[in-house]
C-alpha cells in the first residue's frame, strides 16, 4: 500500500469545506443529490444562449415545467433541514457545505469552487461559465465578491475562531474572464479580539484580476442554531398568515 499523501491528509483534517468536497463515505441519497446538481448545473449553463430552434422553445419549457413539478415544495426551505441525514453524509457541517452556493457539489448554482488548504494559504480553483456573465465574456462583479467571501471565509478558519463576514472590500483590477481556470488565494493575516482580518486575490495566470480584504467577527456558535430556529419561526408565521 502506498503512503498517504501528507498534503491530502492535512487537507482532510483542515476544514469541513475541504472534507465536504471529498467523494468518500457518501450516502446513496447524497451521491444522487450531487448527480442531480451536476446535471442541473450543466443544463443551466447549456441553456444560457441556447441555440435551440425558436419553434422548439415552448416544448423545452413544457418539459422543464413537468420536471419542476416533481421537486416543488409547498414552502421555502433551508438546507439546514438536510442535516437530518447528516450522519450519513459524514457530519452536519459537511452536509451544510455540500449545499453551499459557491462550493456545494449538491447545489447547481455553485460553479463550484474547489477548495484546497495549505499551511497558510487557501486556494480556490474555479472556472466560471456563461451563466455568471456580467460584462461581455467576463464574470459578474457580484460573483467575484461572492467567491472572495467563500475563500476568505475559509482562510479565517486559520484564526481558530471563525465567524461571520462583517465587511468585504473588493478592488477590481482587470476584468475576470469566463471559461478560464482561475485561482483564488485567501490568507488569514491577523486577529484582534473577535475581529479576524483576511486578504486575497484572484489570478488569471499571472494577471491579478481582483484583490480583496475581508473582516470576519467571531460569533458564539449557537448563533447559527438561532438563525435556523428564527427561519423556522418565520416560515411557521407565514403559514399561519396564509391559513
Ligand atoms: C457555518 C459557517 C458559515 C460561515 C459563512 C461565512 C461567510 C458569510 O457569508 S456570513 C454571511 C454574511 N454576513 C452576515 O450576514 C453577518 C451580518 N452581521 C452580523 O450578524 C453582525 O453584524 C456581526 C456578527 C458581523 C457582528 O455583530 P456583533 O457580534 O454584535 O459584533 P459587534 O459588537 O457589532 O462588533 C465586534 C467588533 O467588530 C467590529 N465590526 C463589526 N462590524 C464591522 C464592520 N462592518 N466594519 C468594521 N468593523 C466592524 C466592531 O466595530 C467591533 O470592533 P471592536 O471590538 O474593536 O469594538
């Protein structure tokens, strides 16, 4: 048997985000969710600027609407509900990140960004498709900011006490191209009390397309549970109003 890859082992220990992107120990349900998300992601990408004959567009819409019926819910949902089967997914937090809109392999909106963690540097690897277009041929600035939020949000974990994004500053240096493998770097720079400072950049080859600084504020972990409970109460209130 070959020796374990030390880098791989460290990554597996380092962050639930990294663990969430491994293909190990997944339940059949979670594998199927990832497969559905991948097919859905490809469909969305292919449909942007589709060359389908205009005469066929209504037939395509009919097919999609029929498929959509199978997934329709009677109320808004949070993926926190998916944590009920988290034990099979390898842990609650991994199940959560599997649904992330940036890195989640079970979320069709996620490009997805692939996260690696070195000793001091987080590296996100991503290729944005046409669905993320802002300026012609380039990534929409909001998705550039979202990508930083995710990568810097991972880098802040080096502080040992991660929190929520309080402030994100982005400098757009040059247009960030679509359809090109990009590298997003994130670093933890310092901690002052509850404040965690990070910085990062996006690279298209040697070209820096954007730079960012992120401030995160450590929170009590129970705050996430309170957010989930608040969501449940809001939904229950909406349903009572509808009754
Ligand atoms: C499971 C893990 C998921 C992780 C996801 C992380 C990435 C995300 O996308 S999080 C989502 C986006 N972020 C949010 O929704 C956060 C919304 N904001 C909040 O909940 C609160 O404002 C929060 C938690 C950031 C800070 O509130 P609170 O805990 O009351 O801290 P507060 O006392 O106001 O501030 C603490 C310190 O941070 C500073 N600070 C807070 N916000 C800012 C800000 N926007 N700019 C500069 N400084 C700030 C304060 O000045 C204070 O500094 P000091 O200690 O020197 O006096």
